[in-house]
């Protein structure tokens, strides 16, 4: 009895219909994700099967990218007034820290860069040293 279409077994026997090719792609994707998860997990043999959802935020330590974004946002004066952009930047940083979202890294990096540029755009510009000295030394001259 021949196996039915849309299975990995049928693909391995030589069938190249759309359903069998999709089944093979799905298998390969799941295998790659398991291997990446195993590579990036602690030695406790735990496997990651899915990314955390927004409805159930998990307590975690920030990764390298997320920590950098949080540090950069902490120094911006516009962060308090543009909370939506701050949250977008943090979410994109989490995508970049995730080993399971490798395919999304280039797009997420581009969007993160744009988001941080928007946040920086309205931030207080640092004054030059000369401007600081001028403000300290200038006095109101009484003309009379």
C-alpha cells in the first residue's frame, strides 16, 4: 500500500507534488529549530518548541541586543513620551536575541534601527562645551 500524498515518506520515495514538498519543508524547519534550541539551551536537555506569546509574558533575563536597546533608550528624553515606540524597540530586540527566529533577523534589525532613529529624532541634543560655558558666564548687563 502506497503512502498518501502530503507526507515526508511520500516525498522521500520521489514524489514532488506541492503537498509532499510542503511536508518536507515543514519537517526540515522543525528539525532546524530543534537543533538550534538544543544548541542554545542549558545542559538540562530541555527543548524549546515555540516562541513565548504576548499573552503570557515570561520572566527572563534580557539578551545582548535587548540589554543594549534598554541602555540606549534609558538615555533618551523622548522615551517617556513615546512609550509605543519603546515597546516596539524592545520587542524587536527580543526577536534578534531569539535563536529560533533567525529568518526574521535581517528584517528585525532594519526595523529596530528605524525605530531607534525615530526615538532619537526628538531627544534633547547635547550642548557643546562652549555653549555650556557661555550659559554659565553670561550675565544680564545693566545698561543705564
